[in-house]
């Protein structure tokens, strides 16, 4: 009798397991009627405008002399040449003090490469962008005081209230960078206003 029951139990077990489908076969376990179909080769790329291709970061005193804030530059996009660089300053407490998007091409120091794309290869311009990222947080980009004592009037285009608050703080740290338009800016933290402000362009 044992010889008959054992094969019968084995057949019953096999029949049950053959009805089980995996998530991969149906696409999702909550919809068993949907058959898994792989995406076409051309649509399998996961690169999109939010894909982070490269990250450069440093820590530096900015909003508080007693602790260092995090300065981050994220290169986001499907290709280096068409990407955007997201510039972030995050305080030691986790607050976002700056969140700005800059075209990656603005990071190229050599203006001839920027102004005449035909004069250089795509690879040359991509390398120039990556080199620009490496230099973005160089030590000479940080300065203190953010506004020299000899400067007594706010430059055109700056926030007068923010500029005055930074100018009164001789321990304020300034950071110089290239903005989306390709112009150099200096940003500093105005403690009195509790925010980062542009103090020079």
C-alpha cells in the first residue's frame, strides 16, 4: 500500500506546483492574468533626466562657524553633455540652504569650447565638464569675510537687506560659483535673515 501512496502523493504535489506562477511570469502577483513581456531593447535604458551620473561634494563652514555644511554638485541627465548640474547646500542640521540647477555646459572653463561646439569633440567637452565639477568646490572659491570691509554699497541686482546683513557679519563665508547664465556669483549666509543670499555678481 505504501508503494501506491508515495507516487500518488508525489503526482499531487507536482500538479499543485505547476500552477504556481512567479512575479516575473505575470508581471505582478496582484494581476495573474497579465503575462510578463520584456521591454524592447531600445526602451530598456534606465537613464533619464533625473539619473545621477556623477556626484562631487565637500564640507565647509558656511551657515555656522561651529559646524560644517555639505556642498553637493549632482550631474543629472541621460548624457554628460546634455546634463544639468544640481547645486545643493545642506546645513549640518539637514536644512536645504540652496537648491539651484545649472546647465552642465556652464561648468566648462574654456570659453572657446562653450562658444564653438563644432571646434571640439563631444568627448573633449564632456571631459571639460567633469574637470569643471572637480574644481567647483576648490578652496579658493570660499572666502571670508564674504564682503570685504572696503565695499560699502550693495552691487546692482543684489538683495539690499541680505547684502547689509552679510556685510555686517565679518565672519560670514562667501562661495563663488558659475550660475545658469554663465555669470559668476557669490553666495553667503545671512544669519540675521536665516537664509543664503546672493551678495555679488
